C-alpha cells in the first residue's frame, strides 16, 4: 500500500506514465490545478506549500520504488514548479502560455542553482530544480506583467 501511494502521488495520479514528454504533461496537470485554485489565494499557497513538502518526501521514496535517480515518471516536481510560476499573478491566458513555455525552457536548461539540485539524489534533488525554475519563471512573469500593464497588449 505504501509503494502504491508513493507512485500515485509522485506521478501525480499517473500523469507521469504518459508515454511521451511526461514532464510536459506534469506541467499541464499543474496548469489544470492552478486553474481550480487561482481564485482562492490562501488555498493556492497552502496547497503549493503542501505539495512542496509532500513532493520532497514522496519523490525521494519514488527513487527507491522505481530504483532509479530522478525517474521520468515522477512529475509532482513539475506540478509544483508550475504552481510557483503563477503565484501572485492575475489569471490571463497570455501569461499562462508565456509562463508555460518559459518554465519548460528553464526546467530543461537548469540555470544555476537548478543544476546543483539536479545532481543531488532524493527528494531535494528531484524537487529543487523545478522549484528554482518556477521561481525564475515567476520573476520573469512578474516583470513581464508589470511592463505590459503599462502598455496595452
């Protein structure tokens, strides 16, 4: 039962088992969760913080369950990264598209210190690089939103 729970949570309800680009599908699952949480700021923050803690614990255990460092099936990190990317921003489809693309790019490129986290084993290694990518994406989107608010899109 424990191994089952680890797999269902770390793969974000089996999204990570989709055959191609599971990280991208995990990010899309994060967007869906964002859509349902966006109107409830406190709940959004609490769910994001809870998923960071839960994801860190579970993804470290998932490495053992899958017998592999940072298994591709584990996508809870992408869900968390996307939620961080859009925190404290208004809902706007244009921001979602731009933010999704920026997050996926940064998650792939692993700018410092994401590359440091990626080299680590366990939950910190799995979650850390996506948390960094989410923070960087959020900063870029905050600047982008403020600059474009001055000019009509």
